[in-house]
C-alpha cells in the first residue's frame, strides 16, 4: 500500500505543475494541521477552522448500509470511521485547487506520503467522482477499476447505490410522500465521466 501511496502522490504532484498557474487567487496555496472529520469527504482544520472537501472523491452517505454475503454493515459509518482513523492525531497537508458550488475548498490532502482520497478509493471505501464543473482526477478512476475488480469494500455489495443516486432516490421518495407543491429544486448533478484526453488538469503542486 505504501507503494500505491507514493505513486499516487507522484501522479498528483506531477499533474499539479501544469495547473498551478490557474489556481483561484481567493484560496490558500496550502493548508496544514490537525483536522476534525466532518464526514467521510470533508475535513475542518482545527486552528484555522477552514473547511476542505477532498477533490475527485465521494463516499457513501452516513446513513447508508450495505450487504456482503448476506451480512449487513453500516457502509456510511465505516467510510467516516476510516477517515477518522487515517487523520486522528496526524497533521494533514492539503493542496487547494478550487472551490465547489457552495464555496467549499476542494483539495488534494495527504497524511505523510498517503493521498487520502486515492487510498480510500483503492481500499474500496468510496468512489472516484466529481460533480459537474469540478476538477477531474483521471488517475482515481483507474484506481477505482482495480478496487472494483478485486471486490474491495463497497464493491463487495452489488446492490449498494452510489451516494449520488442514493441521494436522488431519497429526495424523490420524500417529495412523493410530501405535498403537491411544484418542485423548485435543482436536479442532483450527474457524475462527470473520465475525460478521454490524457492531459491532466486537476491538481496543483504544494510548494
């Protein structure tokens, strides 16, 4: 796994050198320190109170459950616990690259040499994913395919809905049970498929 972590760190840092010049000026170059895990994909730095979401990665919703070989398990709780254990007592080093539609900083985050998002995907804890308009991380989709082929984690539960589909189905169910008021909400963004171009445009270099 250390070899995987090192190779992913090299990939993200190499890709970063091509995009550092387009980093928005309203986000810091680096955020470093201890964090509080908000959910499986979002971290809050304790001293600066800055909130960061891992770029190119999404995890099951907290309330989601999975079934593997007839055994039910709390996949959403497991994904959050995984992130807590990986960051507990550790200094987290994040390289911000953009902001999402809600203004939250998107970043590539490391504990030592371990890329948190890439490692979570490799271990079947979550999915390679970016909402429409967010930076893509093509290498993460390659890692996901390997985890899927090995049946790790989320991939051991064939009926588990990806979180974006789970959220959409939950919202649709609640609307069906509710009043007949017109739907004024925006649809959930669809996942952006991996770009065919080999030119990476997703990361920045930490200096």
